[in-house]
């Protein structure tokens, strides 16, 4: 009897969630696509809850001083830096998203999506090639809610009753939605980000191809807020997603070394046959892909000037005739983090692709997509930092050590405040750049050649480098705040920590981004001038910022600095550009207490090298009020 009672009361959370998820999955299979959204949300939120009234009296001891599960946090209301940009006038559905996703249920969904990883199925039961990836139901639920809130589409959706006017705050709402969703689970943000960045390219170029292709791949369904995971022809689906496959084994980021070859099959339709491979293709279950390949031309085999430049192609998973396009998934990557998202190695063999833009203009065609995903990488890193701060603060508010709560310990206060400064500076930078995107790209066409466009261009690269570099250190320090509890897989902290390095690698690693900044400054001197003009507007607001800007211009931006010396110190330059830009934005947008603390701790003479090593002039009491709890 005693044994039976123990087994019943100690049933694990995993056992319960598996049983519950099975019921949810079975129920979802029978749902009609037109089910009421409210009912769908309510049934979903009732699925997972933390264990109720666990037994604290064990055979040998009583369990005390434990941090309760974080059952709910309003991911919008609790984030003061986010609210500085996403206001009552432009928030759209972001407030609702922050309320809904901040529940125990959705964090548990993120856990399950990473616990039960994607699996590759190359063949059906008859031995025929299908090349499909299967996901846990939790992954599909997270994709569904991300698309329901328009993370992939809100920037490009026309306003009600108009086909030419678009959401004036769409990029900001996309950034805020991605930021909130990443805090719950980052894996699903990859396909949503690529879809967001890929749509304007397809809208610009794909309509110039034949009608058979556009009829079979209706672009308007990329903007659909319905998630459709089925592997069927695009014109039979209720919603579509976009991926990209650029890099190869021999070159990585050096795409000019690509060997995948495109042979013209129908010049009038711009249709080519692709043969080759891609070393990294994330979200291989997307409905279509942007692919870089070298065009084969017998007349130019001995002319390396143009033939070394790749071209951009659109490769759908299904052909206009309703047949599968040969798209061979060789294997899935066994990655350090981002494990719920399938990343694959693929091969093309007699695979059909349609040319986008001009021959040998592939990098030019795809650069806007890369810029979009680079900013999204910075947004995702800022989100990881924010959620790490949330977890560290929650723990400190409830855990005692040496007779006091951790939050009341002076040194822990220093660490949490330092993490807060890093997080809010990152959030401020990415949200500001999103507002620049709204002002610059007019939601569809890059036709603004003014200073806003120039500033957005260089700021995106700076943010991609710096914020993605800071995320691993920030998440580690937050993990340490939890002690041993943060080092076990039942906590979200190991998942955040494993996730943190990936954004610095994707879409150009740190060195690649720094060199890109140098090349852009050399090719377009107006980039640097626009940056400096923007920063000079803050002169006199903070002595540490003034000194840092002066040092930047005097030492790192000297006109007579040899190019090899500048390249050697490219990381130093990118770091200083980032810190000054963050400080300048904090001066403009956040309270002076935050700005002064950031400038003193990052730009001042007494800046420390580790989190918690803060100057003595920090207003600790005021900054503590900005913590999420």
C-alpha cells in the first residue's frame, strides 16, 4: 500500500506531459482548420501545468528553501526596454503575445521540442525517396503560435482595405514578436526569420518568371498566418515557409567557391537544372529555398571574372506539375544547440530551380535577405539574454543563502544589475534598428537612399557582431546565479546557454562581420559619416561617451591608418562602434540612470572585465527596480 502511494504521488512531470501531449496531439488531428482561435488558445494553455503540492517530507529529510516553478511572466509588461519602443500606438498584437507566451505551458513546449528531436525519414515503407523530417507535436504548436502572431509576415501585410499601403510598424512588430518567441524557444524562429527575410526577394523577382511556377507557388500564402506542416504541393497548402541553402563544404561563408552548378533547361522560363550539394540547410521542410549556384556556360569556361560569381535560384520542394522536386536530405546535423530546429546536409541531382535576378548577381539578389536574418540573429541573442536575466532574477528573489535572500546580497545585486544593463542595451539597439527598417525599406522596396537607410545598414552589422558575441557570456553568468540548479537539464538555463553561440556563427561569424564592416566603410564612406553624425548629436550628454567617441575617431578611424593594421584591429573597431552606438541610444531612449551606469561600466576608466565588477558610482537602488521581478 505504501509502495503504491509513493509511486502515485511521485509520478514525474515528464510522464504526465507525455500522456497529456498524446491526448493533445490526438485531439489536434481531429480539429478542423477553421476552429475558433480563442478555443484553440484556451485548450492549449490548459495542457501543461507544474506539479501541484509535491511532497516535501522525504524519508531522510525535509525539502526546504526551493525556488518555485516560474508559472507566469508577462513577457511584454515586465520588459521596460521593450516597452520603450513598442508602445500603445504601435504595439499591434505584441502585448497579447507577451501575455500568452509567458505561461508555464509554452516554456514546457519549448522543453519538449528540444527533448524529442527532429528525425529524418529518407524513404517510405516501400523504399521510395521522400526526404521528410518529422517533429514532435510541441514544435508544431510553437510554429503555429508564431505564425498566428505573424512573426514571419507582419512586416509585409497590407493594411486593411489597401493593396499598396503596408503596416508602418511591421518590422518593429516582427522584431518584438521574434524577441518574445525566442525567449520561449529559439528553434522555431529560424524558419520564421527566413520566411520574413525571403518574402520580399520572391515578391521582387519570382513574379518575373512563368505563370506556371507562380500559380503552383502562390506568394500570398507566405503571408498566411496559418501553419501548415504537410509536405504537399504549395498550392494545396494554407500557409508556406521559406528557407535558404547557401554554403558548401569547401567554402562556408566564402560562397564564391561554391561548386553547385546550374544548367539552363529553359531560357524563356529561367528554369535551370541544379547539381551539387549544400553543407548547411536549416529548416529543410520549408516549401521553397533560395539557393546559390554557379551557372554553367560553355562559352565562358575560361573566363573566371563573371563565372566565379554565383547566381541565385528559387528551388521549390514540389514542381508545378505536382511532382516532388529532387531534394535529397543526406543527414541532420547533431548540433550543440538549436536542436529543435532541423539543420541538414542536402544534395541536388537533376533538381529544378528558377533564376532570380540576373546571372552572376546571386549575392546582390540575396543580400537583403541576409541583412534581415543578420538583424534577426541579433534580436534572438538579445532575447536569450533577457530570458537569462528573467531566470536569474526569479531564482534570486526566492532562494536564501546565509540567512538572506540572494536578491538582498550586495554582490548578487551587482551581478544582476550588470546583466540588466547588458540586456537592456541589447534590446534597445535591435528595436531601434527595427524602427529604422520601418522608415527605410517602406515595408517592400529599398528606395530610400537617405541617411536612415545608411545608418540601418551599418547598425545591423554592428549589432550582429556585438550582441551575438555578448550572449554566451551573459547567459553563462545568469546560469551561475542559479548555482548547481542551473546546470541540470530540468532548468531552462542549459538550453539558453547552448543556444547562445549559434547566432554569432550563422549569417557570418564574428570575423566575417567585422571584415564586412570594413569593406562597407571603404566602399561607401557615407556609412561612417552617417554613424558619426548620429553619434555627435549626443555630445555633452555623458563624459565617458564623449571620451570614447573621441578615442574612436582619433585612433581607430584615422585616414592614414594602414589597411592591414585596420584589418588586424577590426574587432576592436567593431566593439567600440557597438558600445558607443548602444550608449548613444540609451541617452536618447532610456532613463539617465541606465545610461550613466552603462557608460560608466562599459566606457569609463573603471570598467570591469567580468559581470558584477561595476564602478562605485552606479545607482543600485534605482536600477534594481527595473529587474523583471
